[in-house]
C-alpha cells in the first residue's frame, strides 16, 4: 500500500461511534501498518441489524459488538467484504452467538480470474494481510444481489481486485458504499497476486466511478467524503506506476524483483518484496493487454520484455 495521509486521531477500539442515523462503527483492536487504526466493523439498522465485516477472531471485539446491541436490537445478517484475516474470521463466532447467517460472494478462493487460478495452482501464494483459508459463507451472494433487513437494504457488488471474493455493499438510501479494502482514504489498496488482480482492480474502480456516491465507508480508516476524487486518484496512481514500469522495461528487461529495485530506489530493503509483488501485479495486467511478455511461463520470477505495442 502507498500511504497518503495519517488522518485524524484514531478512535478508541471497542467503542461504538455513530456515523449516520442507523449506522455505527466499532473499531477492532488490531492496528498495524496493513490495517491502519484497525478493522472497521459496521452496524447498520435500528432493530434488526446487519453487521458488515465482523473482523479478526478476537474475543474482545466479539464482546464489543454484542455489548453495542441495545435492548431492542438483534443481529439478523453478517456480511463479509472479503476473506482476509482482518475481516472475516469473527463471522463464524458471531453467527454462533446470534444465529445470524454469514453472507459473502463465496469462499476464500472464489472470484479469481483464470490467470490467478493458474498462478495459485502453480504454487504462487499471496502476501501481506493473510487469508482466512477456511472461510465460507452460509449464503453466497451473486453480483447485484439485494439484501434487505429491518429498515435497511443493501446491494452486493462483486468488486474483485484487492481480493477475488471482494464485495462492496451499496446502501442506496444514503448513496453510501461500504468499500472494504477496495477504496480507502489513508492508503492505496494492496493488490498482491494471486489473491489480488490489478486488471480486476481497475475494472472495479471504473465500475464504482460510474455511480454517484455521497460517501464511502472503508474497511480501515475514516469515511471517504469525496468518493469521485478518491477514485480518480487511485486510478491515476496505478496508471502512473504502470508508466514507470513500462519506462524501466524500455531501458532493459527485468524480473519483478529487479524492476522493483530500479523503480523503488529509495525504498527500505525490508519493503522491497512487497514492492516486487506490486510490480508483478502490474506486469500480469500488462501481459494480459499484450504490452509486455515474459521470457518463458508467466511467473513472479520471469524476466519481462516490452512487446513494442502502444
């Protein structure tokens, strides 16, 4: 991820914060360089509530969610944006405690493109945030499926890119979107093959940019109050990185690792593996568009060459 801002002071973990009528946020106690303040868990509704992204498997966070319920309230739906360890694992414990079903696009391997399925089959493992490999929803949601509860309604949008089974949840009445890790205000989204797919990421951003939104509620950090500007920045940021990679390849072919060392010349050595994975995500996308080619099979160790295509 590329951090863009530190944002306001972090909220206290475990304390419900009202963001809008019928919407509260509870911060999980899992801050890190990958999760910023921690994971945002959202409670939507007045009586029968939807919980969006229950978060990591931490007893204190489960207790905080249950303690946030008022006497007249109960949880009817548990929605998970994607199967990373900081978003999904608490879903099963929360379901056991409340009887509410878990809803998501699919299990941890669902939604991958053909090229990412092949890379995974050949042994490429994801990096960064960690996958909840055993995650599986009770109810699999198709793209554009409607989920309705007590005074609220959400549209489930399959938005792969950060993760194959990633979904955003549109709260149409408020022109708001729960964006998981696809769009955040504090950092750009991690795209790490085979879990992340840059071709899908760009398509998902373009899809969101075609709709007018008032606000985004991300998986980490503060609400995004200018969604159109943030999407424009994310798309431009990725195009700028693509231009850097193509310029480096025009000078000399290279592997993702070698290109990362040339492009990220001022990056601390400990961060170079993540930079190389980011470069590889771009190279897979460029190869799919016929702009670069690997010398041999497509892999994270291959040497890449420009094709000369515009």
